[in-house]
C-alpha cells in the first residue's frame, strides 16, 4: 500500500467518523426536541430549561446546552419541531392534491383528531404558546409562533378559496370570516377539552364548523 493509498484510507475514515458523529448528534437533537415540545405544551416555552429537559432525555444538561447554545435557541428549535409534528399530524394526512372543500373538511377533522389524541400532551402546542406569549413584546420566539399561526390561517384560507373557485362554496363567501370562525371553534374545543374536561367539545366544534360551511354554500352531504 503506497503513501497515496494510506492518505485516501485515512481521509475516508475521517469522513465516516465525522458522518457518524453528525448522525448521533442529529439523533440526540431530535430526542431532546421531541421531549421539549411535550414539556412546552404543558409548562410553556418559558418552562423549557436545559436542566428540566436533561431529566427526561438521553442527553445531559451540558450536552443540551451544546446542542442549542441558549434557552432562546432551544425555544426556537422547539417551535420549529412543533411545526413539523403539526404538519405530519394535521396537514399531510388530509391532503388530496387539490385545495377544495373535501381537503378543508378533512383538515378540520384532522386538527380535531390531533388535539383529541393529545399528539402534544398539553393539547395544541400553538394554542398554548399563543396564550403564553400573546401579551409579550415582540421577539424571536414570539415572532416564530406568530408566523406559525399566520401560516396556518393562510393555509385554511387557501383551501377555502379553492372551494370557492370550484363552486363548492358560494362565490361571495367571506373566506377571512370563515377562517376566523373555524379557528375559533378549534381553539375552543382544545381549551374546553384540556381545561374543562368537556367530553363533547370536539363533536360540538365539528358541528359548528359544518354549520358555518353549509351557511357559506357547502353541501351537507360533502361534510359527512
């Protein structure tokens, strides 16, 4: 084996070692974040500390600090992870390729299922975060939550406008009002279930959304 071959072998070993370390780091980061979003849904984003997370994750306090750098960095990463979890639980299962009434209705029902099944232990992560941060001064963490909520509203609006364009809702339907009312019903269902232990909250929310969509021109048969 000549010197050049030795150099190549050594380089491969270094790259493989670095890749393995990076993969382990990503696994550790994901494990911490999966725990962090559950903690934050119950204790709030301010309840996230390196020490609190170390008690329930496979990474120690100094390791968590090394992964995220600061409490704010941890909070921002938790919001980003919560967005991914929400997308996987609510948005993706309800998609059928075209925006429209069927996708909007499946999305509403997927949201109710997401809250009902406690994908996040404390109910909807973003309702909890919004309640915690709504009166705070603007900052990176609050801004990240605001962006997530606005993106959700924009997505609901896209689906509703698609339904109008396809003739599934009245041409003059007030989409912004529809989105506002849908959000209100979903948020109330989450609050009533989590805080008031109301077993009927999700059925009531589904009935409320169905009624507002029918009032906007939707066929009741399409909302079964």
